[in-house]
C-alpha cells in the first residue's frame, strides 16, 4: 500500500466530539429561556431531523450574508427539533443565537485522546493535513480554541465551499489547497457521507468509529 502525501480529515466524530449529548446541552440552555424539554426527547428527534435538513452549503453567499445564513440554518433546525418535541409557536427571542454561539466555543467539545499525537506524528513525517467538514465557519475558530489549527494546512467547510459531502467538491477543494492529487491522499471520516464523497473524488477512504453521546448524528 502506497503511503499518502496528505490526509483529508473529517472533523465531527473523527477528530472532535461532544462532551454531552445534544439533548442535554439544548435542554439546559432552554431552561434559561423558560422552556422545559426532556433531553431524551431532543435526542430522539435530533439526528433524524439533522439528516433531513438541506445541505449546510451556500454557494452564492459570502461575508456577512454567509454568516447570517449559517446561523439561520441552525436556528431553523432548532425550531424543528423543539416542534417535534411538542413545543408550539416560535422559540423565544435569542434562543437560537445563544445555542449557535454556545457551540462555537470550546466548552461543549472534546478532542479525542489519540488525535493530537497522531496529527503531530503525521506532520513530522511531512504529510499535508486538511480538515474537511460538513459544517460552518465556526469550525475555524473552534479548531483554534481546541489548539488543533497549528497542526493543519487547510480547513474546508461545506457552508463556504457551497456543497456538502457526499458531494466530492469539499474534498476536491482541499486537494487544490494542499496542491495534491486524489491518488496522493487518504480521507479519514466516520460516516457514509465521507465514504461516498471520497469515492466520487477518487480518494481512498478509511472509516473510524468513535463513541458518541445519544442523539448525535
């Protein structure tokens, strides 16, 4: 097996994960807004609604318009989650934004124990490393806060690229940024979308299985 010259790494569920379930975080913050919803109820609907949502990708937007679209995408998803849990009517003002900002910080997240050492080892061997994620621009500051950015050569998020995995475009964009060809890299991810995206881009894919809190897609 030929060793790669670069690795394209998924983020959520591959490098980083949540410290507690989506339901636990959502329910705790909801209480501050006078909403009482059981974490188990949120966990029971979140993953399905997340996968049914439109792509987190905005091919024609940039700047402030893109930032607003990203926040609105998540706010719409949150509203659907709470409606599915029996909440009628609009959510309290500021609730969606508070959740959006909460997950932009390092506190809800953990870096899996093997990640930093592996990234350092790969960098020492001369591999180029890029994160490629179906996420939004918060990931860039999040990777900074988690002290992973210095180990990376590029970060590609679907909202900016304008397409999400299983489209090959996010991986192809990472190849361009690294200056490598498809046969020079491997993609490491944790989902069928990772596998399909890599296949469409002609890239070898390795899937990793991590433990996840209940309700995490």
